């Protein structure tokens, strides 16, 4: 079959809903540690709450991938799951920041409620997020996938930019960024409400604009013999699929391990590190999270994450210019490692923008390259959705391990949250060193 190439706007529409999903996800990443610190969590325990997001992704995304591979109805193949996840996410986003405002009698009870809300929020966001990656794999030619995932990366980072900036923008127009003991500031609460509205609006846009391929057209597009597949009637479980996974799955996964561990530390320790370096907050002192300097630092972290998103957007435009994917991958991770390490030495809030801008280069590569390499290696495989869901394990498992070890590593570096960025920089260098082992089907490797 002569595969029809998509126009820029067709690829844009395919991923536009990701803008809304990532707005919500970015706000959550920006606010998690701040919310749980406000609820009374100890700094050494913060990383444990970060186990929930990747754990939910590890469980949910392979299931969604496998189920959507078998789903063909008038609403589409991946879109029904996208809609379901978005609706649930909107409901939970309205409840999550109120975990400390319901009159619960103990800090433990408020933290437990916050953890439950976070679990449901991440479950629903993962259900809504995975279909976008799969639809690019389903509907875009091999030659266009780098461009399609770069567009998705652009929209992802644009959504992150919006989600990160909401708290500080609302604080700037007079919405309070402090609250009583055990409560979440109103600028954070309103940010969750607004992002929930954006999420559902963007998802509806993609649903209205995108028509997924029916089974026959999909089979022709990917060179699948439907009769032969039906004759096989092979029952595959996740273990069998992993046993048959292309080598690219594992070699890219090795790089992913170091990269996603590094970013988990960034999301977890940014507020504490920035508060310590730029505002002089002692994050080991009692009641530090209720102070105005800490909450102001929390707002500024949104700005820094937005700068990271801008750096990622700009770098995503550079990535297609690299002649070899491996070269672009290594260069991006090394520059990101420099950005991470520099956070330790920066004590001016504006100079920190330089650090996070450099970190954005690694983020751009992490969003674009792994899925390009894997979907090219899976071209023509009818289990692509299942494999993409399983591949999410290379994103989730590193974060779970990093979250479990985060408190212990923090003790080893003298309970210094800025020092965790030196650890993160080292992890990205290790990831860059692993890039040469990647094997890929694509000629441009």
C-alpha cells in the first residue's frame, strides 16, 4: 500500500489533546511535593509519595495498550480510552488539592487522603495519555514519525508551560499563595480547576478532528495479513510479548532507566532545592512549609519548569537536524546533565533559569527519540499498542526505584536537596553512555 503522508495540521490535531493532558500532568508534577509538604510530610518521606504516579502508569498503560489493540467500534480504537481517562481526571483534579481542607483530625489522615487522590489522578491521566502515543504509531508513516513525535513533544511542552505557570500567575493577580496549617494555598487549588477545564476541552478537540483507521485500512497501512493473523489465534500474555520484544525495546529501555530516575529527582526536590538555595529556607526546620519564602519558592519552581519547557520546545526544533538519532540523543542528555549539576551551584533565582533551560534539552530528546525508535522497530506488528504499554515500564520502573531510594540517597548527601541535582546529573551522563548500545530498525540511527 502506498502510505499516505499526513499534513502538519493532521499530525497537530492527532496530538493536540496531549496539550490538555500535559497541562494537568505538569501542574501535578509542579505541585505534588508542595502539596504533601503543606499537608505535613517530612522532606525525607516526600519521595515515597512519588511512587504512586509511575506505579499507576506501570499497571494501567500495558492494560490500556492491550485492550485498545482489540477495540474497534464507531468511536475508534484508542479514542474511547482517551475520553474515559479524561473525564475521570477532571473529577479527581477538582478534589485533590482539598485533601487538607476537609477537617480531618490528623496529619496522617490528610496525607492518606492526598495519596488516594493522587493515585486516582495518575490512573486517569495515564489512561488519557497513552492513546496519543499509540495513535501516532497507528497512523503515521515511518519517515514522518520523528516529526510527528516532535510535534507531540512541542504540544506536550507547551501544555507543561501553561500548567507550570498557573500558580505564580494567579499569585501575581492577588490570589493567596499561603494557607493555614495543613491546607493547600488557593492559587494552587484554582490552578487545578482551570487545568481540568483545559484538559477536557483539548481532548474534545482531538476527538472531533481525528478519525481512526478501520481494521481493514489499518491492516493495509501496516502490511498485516488479517486472515493469517486470524488463523494463528495465538494467545499472547505480557510475558510472551516481552520474550518476543525487539532488541530496541531493551536497549532504549536501558537509557530510559537513567533518564527517568534523574527527572524523578528533579520533580521531587526542586521546590526544596530552590527554597534552600535562592530563599535560604531550612527545609529541616519545623513548619518550614507554612512559611511565605517556601511557598514563594514553590511558585518560582513553576517558572523554572516553564523555562525547562521552553528549552525543550526550542530544542525539539533542532532534533530533526541531527543526521543520526544517536548523536542527537547523546548531545541532548549531556547538555541536560550540565543543567542538572549547575542547580547545586546556583543561588540566584534568575540564574537558575539557565540551569532549567539546559535541562529542557534532555527532556525534548526523551519525549521524541524513544518512541520513534521503538515504533519503527515494531512497524507491521499488530500488538503495537501492547508493546507501547509495556514500554511504559521503562518510564515507570526507574521512577519507582528512584522514589524508593530517594530518602536514603538524600541522607547520604547530607539531607541537601540541592545535592540531589548532582546525583541527577550523574544519572543523565550514565544514560548518554548507554545510547551507543541501542539497536534500531531505522536507517537514521
